[in-house]
C-alpha cells in the first residue's frame, strides 16, 4: 500500500466517524507520517501545541490489508475527539460505535497507548500487537510469549492468520 492509499483510508475512516456523529477533530493533518524504522509497525496520534493532529504509522504496516490499516487508523483518529487523548470512557464509547456500525475491532490497552502517546524522549518499552489479517482483531502482549515467537502456529477465533507487530 502506498502512502496515498493510507491517506485515502484515513479519509474514509474520518467520513465514517462523521456519519456516526463522532466529533473527531477538524484539525487533523491529511499528510500521514510514515515512520521508516523497519521493525516497528505501530501507529500514533500526536499533537504538539496548537499544530494539527498528526497521524503516524510504521512503514511495515503498509504491507497489511486495507482493513487492518483502517482499523489501526480508526483507533488513532478517535484520539482526536474531545476528551479522548487516552482510552477513557468517551474513547471507548466511540470505539464501540465504530465497531458496531462498520465491523471494526478497535480495542484498547494501556500498552498500546504507550506506543504513540508517550513523549519520544521517554524510555521506550517494547510491546507486541498481534493482528488478525482477516477480521482485524488485535491481541496485545507485553512479553515474548509463544503467540509472539510462534505467531504462525496460532489462528484467530475467526480462523484468520495472525501477524505480529513490534511496537515501542
Ligand atoms: Zn490509543
Ligand atoms: Zn480474526
């Protein structure tokens, strides 16, 4: 997937949010940042001062299915809603709405939070996100469990293949 296609995906997700009257920020930079550190496949939603929200995705994510990319973008875009810069009640409510309306599998964890929203100068911790390539469901692991080291030996509940993404 090219950067432009990721931006197209973001546009679609934003329109889906608006159709559900989810109050996403009107100040999101349409230019997505592709992070080229090869092994990281994370996404982040960043905001500095009065500049627009910036969505950043790991370059390796570009190899994923459209649905997986959209799922991850939706997770980040919901962080731009008022009072949603964490995975609190309001964020969860919107995530539920998206999941129900469009079949997303947007999930919340504090570890995932650490990926994008932690200041870069802080010490990074590595986490693992295992994403179903069929339904987009995300599993989180903080340690190198078997699901991380032998991802290919496992399947999602839906039968889909799993891919492990390293996040920091
Ligand atoms: Zn998050
Ligand atoms: Zn699945």
